[in-house]
C-alpha cells in the first residue's frame, strides 16, 4: 500500500508538470488537468470504494485556476489531507483549493513570470538579436529552474498538510469554515477587479453632464459586476449549462456595447 501511495504521489506531480496548461478552458480553467493529475492517487486511496472514488473525481473537476509552477504546494496539502481523511475531507479540500489559488496565483505570477521573463527574457532576446545562441540556452535554463521549483513546493505542501492534521485534527470543522470564508472573500474581491462593465449612458442638459457610471459608483461601486455575477449564479442554480451562459454573456456584451449601454 505504501509503495503504491508513493508512486501515486509522484505521478500526481509528474502529470501536473506536463499537463497543467494544456487543457485550460473558459468553464473550469485548469480543473481537468488537476483531476487528471490526481487520478492515480485517488484510485489508490479509494481502491475499495468505487462510490467515494466517483465523488472525489467530481470534486476535483470543480473550477481551479492558479499559477502552474506554485500550484504543487496546494497539491501537496491536498494529497496529505485526502490520504488521511478521504471523502470526509471533500469540503475542506475544495475550500483550501479555492482559498489558496488566488493568493498563490498572484505570488507565482510575480516570482515565476513577471520578474524572470522581464529580466532574463530581455537578456536572451538581446543576445538572440546579436546572433548569440546562448540567449535561447539561457532562457531554457531559467525555464527549467522555475519548473524544478515544483518538487520542493510539493513536498512542503505535503508536510504542511500532515502537520495541519496532526495539530488541528479536532478542529477540522472550524478550519473548513474559516477556509471557506477566505475563499468567498477572495472570489468576492475579484468581482469588481476582473469583471469590467461600465455604464456608457450619459445625460446632457446645457452645461450639466451626468454620467451613468459616476452616478452608480456614488451609490455602490462595482454594482454592475455584482449584478452580472448574481445573474450567472442564478442561472447556474437553475441548471443552465456554463457554455450557454458564456454564449449569453458574449451576445449581451456585443448588443449592449453596440448601443453604448455598457462599455
């Protein structure tokens, strides 16, 4: 059992390294890659319970999106908790993934994308322009180093998950609720920053100009994004398919943008 678990843990990370960004989609982003990566581990953990295996697979098909190079930390925490608590930890695993993917995405994008791509990318590009082949070699070396961070991060996450269970095993419900609140705060904070929908209607009377967006902002900043998210949530609760919702949003964006109602 231990040998199978160890192989499954390694497979979890290896699969993620090679597939983390190849199956991204607008509906659930990296969820398919995450589920594919963890599947060997789930098969070992739930080898004697087919029903729980199906529940776990569905659980890991939920929306997931973060920096792929820092994500192994979340994966390590996930692996440790799932091995110990199994299906009982389904909610807390979801909440941990939701709560951590936002902050880790910001950290990972800065440390693994913006900084190295700006510095080493500029150096490599300048070398290439001067017919120096070491430019591409340098870029490959930096990319490999960034990718190798996955291994210590995965191990650190696994250790964190074990320590969490050992020290707070009797407080799992409190932890689950706390992480759930954190996840909701992260998602809620993203609404006004990620969703851009401004009212383009302007009322003019002589020298007086009243802009619709400024009026709404004086009442409640971010009102339109909140309303749009509420509509999407309502449609999802009515079992409307996400693809249909995406197409509906696209059509509304085109129509409302054409008439300058939303910009």
